[in-house]
């Protein structure tokens, strides 16, 4: 049993499903079109997915060492306390609760609802009523409360059902996750294999452009952003470290194999898209997976791919709701402001109050329609914490050299250094682009700086929560 009171019930099969389920969601069905338009080259597009997968693997290798040293519920929240102290750890937990996790859960559930809406069309409220619900927040933008109101309600229903399932039983949630993750991989492989068996594509699509004539570092980095969005969620496994059986063995195995499976899957899917549609049609496709599926299965392809995406995103919602609640649980354990979030259900042995906290905040973000805006703003800070995590592993090696490490980063410190260099290079490029867009009047705020300010709100909250007067 972990220090939080949660039981270690997750074996290798469950942790592997959690990695795959957290990573493979809607990104692979949405980002290739935008990336193809940016790059205009099939081979550079494939190389972007390969580079993103390798860098993600470097981050995962680094994360695995810390996760094996401290296999406790809360993952990076726990690591950061050991690496940088409680204040830094709390700021990470606050940022996770206020934006990373809750807005992320809301956005994935919203995508799931959008594709359900494709199958069962929901009504819209009167246009005038929608416009009357618009609220302008200076220096931030507009929030339209009643826009896509019924779609928002469906999104809330999805989150309520998934949260209820996780409150009732972690075992049942994980069992469903196993099924959805297996189906997700099988369904994607059907598309990949079907693309070549059907002979509906053209091999000439792979020679539509020249690598040398099309390569530009700026567009390559922009495309990498899309690929990393599709790979995001790889660190969720560490959040449930306190519930994993034999964590020193299962954590690195699940992370390495899981990300390898995701990387191979993503590359194969893009190869299938290129073969079926070609880079030009990919660039102009609004629903690329649907267009590719129609090529294989005919008119029924749209319905088939929609069902696949619904199940895929539903599995991602489930894995994210399960794992991210553990960060809120850890946050409540160490600070009085969030002390209500650290309760374990006496019957179901689940972090039910943390799940409820996340659910309520996600619902507020959904109703306000601000979750997309917030996730865009906090991309900068997300990569800051990713980079600090890899750096922290090096610091632990220096300051705690004698601590037993059952798993050590392969080829240390090369993966750490690669990941740190990329993370902070990405931060500099993002900050530069945000400032440039603001100065050119293309944005009302400097998103990265605003995201950093949201995180820094956690600093006074930390000291207030630790004060004896509170």
C-alpha cells in the first residue's frame, strides 16, 4: 500500500494500457493535416513524427528513473519536492489543477463530444441569445457562455460518467482502459493495413516533393508542436506510481514499450494517410482520417472512423481522469487550502474528493468555454516543467549519489541533455513568437507570459496554505 493509502493494484498490462491510452487520443486524427500544410513534404512529415517520438522517449527515460526512486501517488509533484523543494512542487500542483489537468480533461472530452455530435446532431441555441451571453475580459479575450451549449452539456455528461466510474472502482476503470486501448490499436492497424490492401492509394505520393527544397527550421519546429501535442500524456503513468505493483520494474517497461508502440503507430498512420491522399490532399483535408477511411471503406468510412475516434478519445479521457486526480490528491495532502482533496473513499479505496475537485473545475471551464484558451496559454509552462523534471534527475544524481536506483537512465546523461536542450529551446522559440505576435497586433496578450503568471499565483497560495493562521 502506498503512503496515501491507495492499494498497489496495477500490473504491467494495466500500466502499459494507461500509457497508450493517455497518449493516443484525438491528436493523430487532427494534427497530420495541419502539419502536412506546414511542411509540404511527405518525408519531412514522417521525420517530424520520428523526431517527436525520440525526444518524447528521452523525456520518458528520464522520468522513469525518478518514478522508480519515488514510486508514490502524485508523480512529478513528488519528484519536484525532492528535486527543488515544496514551494516549487506546490506551484506545479497548482498549475496542474488550475489548467494542465482539468483543462486537458475538458478539451479531450469536448473532442469526444464533437465526434458524437457528428453521429447524433445536437441542436444550437438562438444566435441572438448566444451573442448576448458573450463576456469580454480585458487582456484575455471573449468568453461566450451559451455557444455550443448542448455540446458542452454532452461534454460534462461524459466527464461525470467517467469520474463516477473512477470513484466507484479503479479496477473497473483500468479494465475498461485495457479494452479501449486494445481496441484503439487494433482499429488503427485496420486503417493502416486496409490502406495498402485496398490499393486505393499511390506510391507516387511519397515523391511529391523534395526534402532539400522544402525543409525550413521554423516550419519544422511548428510541425513538431503538433506532434508533441499528439504525444502528450506520456508522463501520466508516474501520477499513479503509488498504485503500481513492482513499480521499479513495471514503470520503465511500460513507459519505454508504450511510447515505442505509440511512435510506430503514429508513423504508420501518417504513411497510410500519405499513400491514400497524398501530401496536397492531406493539407486541404478538414477531416483527414474520415477522408482516408472513405478511400478504403467507401461511404461507410465516415461512420467507421467516427466511432474509432469516439472510442479513442473516450479511452484517453478515462486514463487522464484516473491519473490526473492523483496529482490533486498529492496537492491536498501537503497544503491546507486543498486539504479536502486528500480523502480516500472508505469503501471503494479511491481518491474520490480529488476526482470531484477536478470534475467541478473542469465543468466550470467547459461552461465558460475557456479550456482551449487556457491550454494554449499553458503550453509554455508545461514544457518548462518537463525540462525541469529531466534536469532534476541530473541534480538527484549529484546530490544523492548513494541512493539505490533500481532503474538508471539508459546512456545517461545523453537522453536528459537532449530533452533539456530541446525543452528550453522550445521555450525560447515560443516566447519569441508570442512576443512577436503581440507586437504585431496578432494577439491581445503574450500567452506564454500570461501562463507563467497563472502559475505564480500558486506561490502566495502555498504560503497561505502552510500558515498556522489558515
